[in-house]
């Protein structure tokens, strides 16, 4: 007996019931990002393991336990990318994009992390990321957060909040680390095993930990914002002022440290309010500044800011019904002659940008109509002997009822009647 091969846990198929919504989201992201001057880069999913080891941070969850790393036939250690920023920076350096004063880039695609699969957390998940390389103004941070906010609005997302923080720089972070370490040493017993182990090497991780004990222990921890040096302090104020000026609502969350070590100064997250569609995995997008990363990976010193959106989580917040804007037509030719006439008409309708599928199974009209219903067609186009005789086709409204006859040689009238695209573009995105 044949054995059914199933998918890998945490690796999902995105089937047609969802993929239309994803295209709708991606289409909006492309449109909005382009209005802010961003261009797309397409990056490989496989990178040399070293790239991530040198950028993400030894004591992060990603490096400690989440990477899909393997040795290829040549003996090289390769890793399925767990995130996009490191790859993007590598491409920026290799492609010498730093010869432009400022590079504004975006990417989309799958990321891979060996995590415990649950709602909103998968082992292959998709991100849309945007990064600006070559600009250190806090106003740029605000403008980029605004761009994300504009996208959320365009998608009709409600009930999300922007949280911002500053993690300081190489000047002031070490002192904060010491202060926090002094505070946490007294509470080591309350911390989870993981945080207790890395407290000496990376005490900031405890602030990000979701374990009950860590949350309580760090509740009264000294705030990073209080230990910023003057220039980081001014940078943070510049960010807040610029966000206010742009009307982007935000809250300061001085506990937010993010899961990757390369962040400097600004960090931010967009989270869904408690009790919403996302449940416990409530961060829908996150990012920040990484002023040291390009240099760390062998490029020229370059201040950078960027974010990544979690596609699966964003899709849970977007109203599905908004995605479908193009009606589906279902052509039913009754007999051979009708099929030939129908083929010409269908070609013309498709040239006008309409979505049409043809029933090839034939048989009684009743059965054909049932199939039209099963594929959720909006209109059935029927061509039978009577229609050919009269030179018309019958257009039946499947959702609201009613029917009309339209001249077989007038695809434009059909298009106008069904209210679909007449521009030759595929399913509309906006
Ligand atoms: P989280 O706190 O949810 O673990 P993170 O800090 O690991 O997120 P980033 O690495 O900054 O997240 O990724 C940005 C976004 O990608 C997250 O806000 C989330 O929406 C999404 N994301 C991250 N990991 C996963 C995953 N395993 N499955 C689905 N989406 C994810
Ligand atoms: Mg994570």
C-alpha cells in the first residue's frame, strides 16, 4: 500500500484560501515601500553559517538552539537563514551598494528557526523586511516606523501599538550591562535556567524572557533609558519628537531588548493588544538600529535601521474579505460549437484582465451550475444552442441572483456588467 508522505512539523503550505490574502499584503507592502523610495532585493535562503555566528550574537536563542545548520557534500557548514538582516548586509557589502549615499532596500521570503511550533510560531515562517543603510538621523528611524504604520493602516489593521526603546551604544551600554548585572545577581534564584546561565555573558536577555520568574525578577530592574550617554539620549529624544510630529502613536517600553545582539540605540516592536487574534505571540513586526553590523561583517562603517514583519501574524490581523477584489467568471459551453465560440470570448475577457475558468466536464446544465457554485464563481457565463442562434450569452449572477443576455462579440460589455478589471492587470491589489 502507498505510504502518505506528510509535511515537516512547523513547515506549512500556504494554500489558495490564504495565498490571496498574502498577495494582497505583499502588494500593499511593495506599493507603500516604493512610495518611500525602497527597492527590492532577492536574497538566497542558504548562507555560510559564519554569517550568522558573526552577527546575531552567541548567547541569543537563535544561535544557541534555533539554527538549521548542516554540512554540504563539500564539507562547508551552511545554514538556512533564520532572519534577513544579516544576509541583506552581506549582499550590501558584496554588491558594493555603499557607493550610494543611502540604500533603502526591502525583501520578502521564508526564514527558518528550530522553535517549538505553536499558533503564530513556525519553523518556516515568512517575513517582509525593510532596511535603510547609510543614515544615522533619528528622523529616519521615525520615518521608517511611519512607513510601517502607513502599511498597517492601508491593510486596515487595528488594535496594534508601537513600542520604542533605546539600547544605547558601545559607549554607554557596557555601564548599563554592569548595573543590570549587579541588580540581577541578587535575583539569580528567581531566573529561569537559561537566563541564569547567561546572566554573566548577556544579562539583557533576562529582560526579554517570557518566563514568569524572569518577568517578576526584572520588574524593578534599572531602566536602560536612564543610563544612555548624551548623544544616545538626544537620539532617542529625536526619535520620539519625530514620531509625535508624524502622528505615529507610540509607547516607550524600556524593557524591550529584542532577540538579536546587533541592535544599537533605537529598537521597536509593533504588538497586538492582549486578547486579540494573535494570542501569546503578539509581536507582528520588530526592528531597530544596527550601527555596527556592516563594519562587523567587513564593510565600511555604516549606520543602519530596519524592521521585519511576521507575515503569518500580520495575515491574522487583516480582514480576508478585503483581499479579493476581482470577480471570478465561470464559462459553461453547452456542446462543441459553444466551446469554440466560448474560447474566443474567454480569451478576450482575459485580455481585459478578468478571471475566467471554463467548465470542460460538460453534461447537464444543473451539474455545471453546481460546479460553478463549488468554486465560488461570482458569475456563470452560459453559451448554449439558443444563445449561439441569438448571438448572445447568458450572464448569471451567482451571488445575488438574476441574469442578462449580452452580445457574444462584446467582451467589454460583459466586463462592465460584472464590474471587473478592464486594464489588463491581474487580480487587483489595492
Ligand atoms: P518573538 O518575540 O515572537 O519570538 P523575535 O524577537 O524572535 O519574535 P524577530 O526575529 O525580530 O522576532 O522577527 C520579527 C518578526 O517575525 C516577529 O515580530 C514575528 O512577527 C515574526 N516571527 C519571528 N519568529 C517567528 C516564528 N517562529 N514564526 C512566525 N513568525 C515569527
Ligand atoms: Mg523569537
